[in-house]
C-alpha cells in the first residue's frame, strides 16, 4: 500500500515537475537569443556577455549538487520552497538592473534558487518510480527540458520584439504557482541528521568558479587558484569525517565512467544553442524574433520525442538510445560545419537532429547512472551529475565565447565548408562532430555492456524482486 501511494504521488508530481522545469530551462537558455542585443547595448565582447550564461551555470552547477546533498538531510519540499522564492528574488534584481554587472548579479541570484530544480528532477524519478518505469519518468522530465528549450527562443524573441529584454526576468516568477503542489505531493522523507561539510562545498565552488574565470578571462592566476582549490577539496573529502562528497562514490567504476561520458556529452550539447544565435545574427543578419522561430521547430520536436526516448530506454536498453543520440548529433554537427551561413531554412532542418540527439543522450545517461547508485547515494550522486553537467556547459560557453572574440579566420578544419566568411563557426561545429565520435568510442569500450545486456539482466532481477515484494 505504501509503495502504491508513493507511485501515485510520483504520477501527480511529474506534471508539476515538468511545468517547473519548462520555466527553469527557459530562464537558463532564453538569454542566448538576446545576448547579441545585450552585447551591443552595454558595449561588451562575446566572451563578456557569455557570463550571462556562464555565471548562471557556475552557481547552478554548485547549487545542484549542494541541494542534492541537502536532500539527504532535509525535506525536499522545504528545499524547493527556499529555492523557488530565491529564484523569484533574483528575477526582481535583474528586472530593475541598470548596469551590466547588476544583470549578471540578478542571474546569479536566480541560479542560486533555481539550482534546486535540476536536483529535484533527478531525485523524483528515482525516488518515486521503480527501475522498470524510470525511463518513462526520465523521458517526461526530458520532454519538459526540451519544451523549455523550444519555447525559450520564441518567448525571448517576442518579448524583445515588443518590449525590453529585461522583461524576460518576469517569467521566473511563474514557477511560484507550482509551490503548493510540491508541498502537497512530496513526502516528508529525510535522511539521517548528518553535518553538511560547508568547507568542502566552498572549496568545490571556488575551484569551479576560478577555473571558469581563467578560461573566460585568459588569466593563468585564476587557473592556478582553481587547481589549488581543487587539490584542497580532494584533500578535504579524504580527511573530513563527513565530507561534502564521499570518495567511495568514485570507487564505483560504472558511475565514474557515466559521469565522464555525461560531462563530454553535455559539452557537445551546450555548444549548439550557444553558437546558433551568434551565427544567425552575425552571418544571416536575423533579428532575435526570427532567430527564435528558426530554433523553435527543432526544440519542440525533441520535446515531443522525449517520452518516446524514455520508452526506448526501457524497451531496448540505454545503449541503443546512446548510439541513436550520438548518431543524430554527429549528423547535425558535421552538416552544420559544411552549411553554416546557408539558408536559415536549411539550418532549421539540421537543428532537429542535434536537439533530438541532446534529449535522447540526457535520458539514456540519467537512466544509466541512476542504476549504478544505491538508495542512500541517490541525492548526492545525481546532484553531482547535475554539477558536472553545468560545469561542462559553462566551460563550453566560455571557451566558445573566447573563440568568437577572434571574429573570423581563414583556416578551416572541414574542407567541405562552403562559406568562406563562416570558417570560424564551421570549425566549432566540426570540433563538436569529432567530440561526438570520441564519446561513442569511449561509451562502447567502457559502458556498452552495462547499458545493454547487463543492464537488461539487472532490470529482470529488479522486476522479479518487485513481484515477490508485491
């Protein structure tokens, strides 16, 4: 009876969680479309304006694993209450900003609250759904992520076309409507009363921020500081009685391999939504509203395909979904490296492959990694996955932002590139295509057996165990 009640609450939580995710992802990505506008308004470079996304992702990354850690001690409903209220507070700061640093501050405050949402999105499917139904739940979550990505450029373009881009901050107040439902359907489960290693968390956050600053600003002192902070963090988690992250978590080889593959896959995925508005504005001279229309079909298609991807993971295994995702991404990036600068209609079609690949990869790796963790490791384990995802995304946008500062180049990696003025963008997409090929090789040699036959065997055992319990 208790298990049935938990699953029933899980079914009720999914649409509420998906609703919240839509606005969370919109908030994270809708500023991509207006970054060229903001860059011109404040007279800043592409690498500087990229901090609208990078600064957000740094806090989002550290916050996601922090909330995941706190979820092992405190009630998830209380963490969500704090997070959503702080999310709204940051929106007010951004809305009233008159200087660029105030805009970035508003984004950082938003991120400190919004970081509770990805942690919740990882914990709810694992805590409220049995392993054989988890793929569908994760597919629903991925659909929310994709729908948010789909709506972001459209909403951003429309708001910017009729009013100021500052009104984008108002949308972040809407998730407060979901708060009463979270408090109703989330249980009161909490872990043991353990101390939180805030020193370890500060060292981890400091190392991430300093390393990303070194990339964005090209300052080796920040890089050195980041490395030192990371070393101190490693020492801390090995010596503290209750470390921020348990070192034994990484002794799980399948979990560690899964994190590494997810880190690379996220870097591959984050490149496309950051670069696409830049070249559509710079090469095709499109307005933010039209850029949103070009990016919308791909994102909405992947939103509709998210649940299908979840079912494929449940029916055919995670390996099948990973290979499908990588194939779609490779086709997208390679063809973009050839045709970047061409007709927006062609770009619109090619983006569909990349967005579907991104959604399928997220479902497959989230499902796979969740099965490598014990129940008591779920909060911090999935939170750490979110952490690395956003670190990877922030690093990617910072590095690409620095490349775009160069404005152009006569050198091209892809000899098939057809537009001479687009070689810089072509090189970026060609590098992402190579990364896709590297990821599929790493997955095949280190993870395929677990996601395929071994994963299916584990699933059969779990089904037998659950049937006996019933």
